[in-house]
């Protein structure tokens, strides 16, 4: 049976990896930047070993969104093309907008979602692997405007439409169990690096947190999802 590893708090990661990192505790205490510590071959070797272990197990990913809970609980997270997402939005919420606003929405979408936007967004689900974005503002647009980037992205400057998008749904953290072999990322040894950054922040309060986006072309079924209603008064750094 595969282990579920939460890189946000290191639950599920075998204690021997943490013991190995602890051998270099003084180095982690003396430097706030993980990139500097990657030059140490012994630390890099541990990062590689952690990454290999993670690849053979499962990971927690965090998907930030503003939606209605039944939209998630009925279907899970589903990979969809942009036009499908936007057409469903209009079908479900057309009554919230005037005819002029509907025409403006369609025109704005047509102008914004060009081929490059389609390539980077269509049929993909995006995740973070720590909750850092809840503290640095990175998740704010996703939590404050309904429908995800495929809907709200072009409307920052259109106040009337933006205000209505912010009135729909509720902000949620979708905590998912994922297969790392299905995830696309941008770093070498991403899971070992994020895990080591979490350890770094646990022992050094001045350390800079490392996290990254990852995406997959695979749906997440509801049985692999925990829905957490976001409350800005709560600290989610250990969920």
C-alpha cells in the first residue's frame, strides 16, 4: 500500500529522512536560502533520495478555488477545455449579468484566451504542494473570484463584472491525494526540494519557503479529495 506524503508538514515521510537532514541542522540554521545549501553534495543526495521515495508513493496537492461545494463534491476535480468551462459558467449564472455584461464577457474572453492561453490552461488541473500561497498573496485571486482563471482572468479592470464574480461561490482549499507520476513540474527533484524546504522552515524561522506549481491532465475523484472552506483568520500552514 502506498504512503501519502504531505510536503506541507512532512507527515508520511519516513523519520530516517528527517534524521539525515538533521545532521546538517547547523547549516540550515545559518542560511535562509535553500539554493545555497543545494551546493552541498550531501544535502543534494538526501534531496534526491526523498524525491525517489515520493515518486513511489502519493502526494498531497492543494488546489485553490472559489466555487460552490456541490460542484466539487458531485464530480471531483475535472480536466476541462476552456470553452466548456466558460459555456457552463454562462449556462449556470447568466441571470446574474445584464445583456450588456454578457456581451462584454464573451468579447473579453474571445480576445484574451488566445492559442498561448489555451496551451497553458486547457485540460489541466493546477496544484501547489504547500500552503505558502495563502500567506504571500498568490492564492488570493483564485479564492476571491468565482470560476477559476479560465473564467475570471481577464476581468481585473472591469469592475462591475469583477464584483459579481467575487460575489459567487465560497473560497475553498481542495486538498487532494495525487500520483506524482502524473504531475508535471518545473524543478529537478521537486518533491525532495519542497520537503527539504519544509524542514528548513521548521528549524529556521527566517528561511525562505520553496514551493512551485504542478499540473496534471488527469481528473481527481471525490474519494481523493477533502474540501476545506477557507477562513482568512485561520493559519493553514500545517494542514
